C-alpha cells in the first residue's frame, strides 16, 4: 500500500501524522510512504530525516492525496483537503464529526473510508488514540489557565499556588477522565486547591485513591457544578460522551455567579464545548471574554507542543495504522476496536453518536463494508 502524509494546514497546527520513526515501521512492513515536503518541520524533522527513514518526498499535498491509498493525518481534513479524498482511499486521522456537519457532508460526498482516531476503542473501554492527546491537553490546560489568570492577560490576578500566608487558587475540573486526571496532576503540582467532578462514582473512587486525599472529588449535579464553578479561579471543561457533542454543563446565566476574571478552559471544545458561551479559538488568539469571564477554547491544544504531541500520537496510532496498511478493509472487519473507529464508508455513517447528532441514518459497519 502507498501511505501518504500531507503537511497539516490547520491554523498553528505543527504536529505531523507520521514521524520519521513511524515511516521506518511502515517501510519495514513493505509499504511505500509519501510525505509532503516540510510536513515534519514543526517537530524539527526535515525532508532528509524522512528520506533517511525510507520515505519519498512529494512536492505538494495534491500529490500526496492523489497517489496515496491511505492518508495519515492529525487534524480533521479542511475543505481543500476533503475535496481531494476519494472512494478507494482510507483516511486515518482525528475527525470529531458530531459537531461538524460541513466536514461530515464533505467526507460523505468524497466516498472515502474515514477512521476517526477518537472513536477507536480498547479492551478496557478506553479511547487509546485520544488518550495521549488528552494527556497533553489536560496538562496544558493548567498552564494555559494559569497564564490567562494573570492580571495583564485579563484574569483576576491569582497565583495558583498562593504563597505562605495566602490561600492557593482554586481549580475546578469537570470530567475526571484522561484530560481531567492530567489537569488535576498539574494543578496539584502547582499547589492549587483542586476539585474534580464526574458522573461516574467508580471513577471518582479511583481518583480519590490516585490523589490520596490531595484533591476533592464531587458527584456532578447541577448544584455541585454551580457551587464549584462559582468558587473556582480556573474551571476546566473535560467531559466526554464518546462520539457525541459535549453536553452544555455551564450556562451563560451561571457566568454571573462566577468571580470576575475567573478563567474557563474548555478542553472539550473539539466536541462542541461544555460551556454554553464557548466557541473555538486558535493558538493565535486563544482567549476572549464573556460577562467578565475569560474563555480559553483552543480546539487543537496539543498543537502548541508539537514535539511532545506528535511523538505521543504516533506511539498510539502506529499499531492500527500498520494493520490498515497491511490488511486494508479486512483489518476493520476483524477488529472490533477498529470497527468502532470507522465513522464513514462510501457515503454511509457507521458511528451511532455521529449519525444521531447530525440526523443521518446509521449503517452497521459490516453492512456498510459489504455494500
Ligand atoms: N481541545 C483539545 O485540544 C483536546 C485535546 C484532547 C482531548 N480533548 C477533548 O477533551 C474531552 C475529554 O477527553 P478525555 O480523553 O478526558 O475523555 P474521557 O472519556 O477520558 O473522560 C471524560 C469524562 O467525562 C465524564 N463525564 C461525562 N459526562 C459528565 C458530566 N455530565 N459531568 C461530569 N463528568 C462527566 C465521564 O464520566 C468521563 O470520566 C473530549 O471532548 C476530548 O475530545 C480536547
């Protein structure tokens, strides 16, 4: 199979779908790899590093899309990219389709077989291709929130760790999954007073054990959310209902009860966001203010630390990427976790939450692949 990797074109996205290390693995499996010139520049890997790993360098993205049987990317395809996808091609990347009807329509019309990293599952009920980016975004959320909390940046001017004799800042984390755990680790590390809310009691038990009493855990009801948001200096939105649009847990009305200059970091913005007042921002202009509350809603947070992120992502995507390259659509048929990753095949939606969110009919994977 010919595996292609174009340069990412989303604003301030510096990660790359294939690192030179991954290219070596595909080549060792007997595949041709075509990488767009400059694709690895953001992680310090130049064309020669890719050549040394066995790749051929393409002059344009157009060449990569035209000549590849499988396209490996990081972010969801942008309009100029989805227009180049075609029916006999596999697209292997993050998609986040539920809140994105336009991209979904584009992918349906292209006929491409689209596998979304974020819906591939594992035996423990986790999302192994989302997890490394969630680890990065969770850790970054506190750095970003702490920066926005500084007075010159519009925040209320609180140092998260406090100092001897002055109370620390308060961090509220809504959703104690992978993002939430890593946000809490960083916040605890900085000395903040941290509360994690979740709907899963087993998960709250686990978090309580992990932090050994160093964080507060709280079952997520409207009342608890209100209290924790009203007292928080930073509120991190980290909920996920896999494949579905994020629930709007913090309403505009609730902002009036919060401290002026508090910071909302909506990590779940890539699924539409869990604050009513969130809209996606970019690293170029990451924050905005609504009713005196600073919002940080960057949809591709790990793009800020591409060296760490690209390697962490490749570690997670390589296994299934090689399966797809080695076995094509049979790899999807034979592996239930990869079947869960399939979102669209030949114009049909195969992922239930995506179909439900956007009003499409859902077709079973086996039926779609057999058609
Ligand atoms: N912005 C970015 O750059 C970026 C990067 C990585 C991940 N993300 C997003 O961050 C979000 C969280 O990802 P994750 O990997 O931590 O998911 P996860 O599945 O590990 O955790 C989600 C948690 O939310 C909890 N939850 C669900 N509904 C809830 C509710 N009503 N109240 C409180 N908790 C609730 C779940 O029980 C679960 O523990 C996702 O939307 C993901 O796409 C964004």
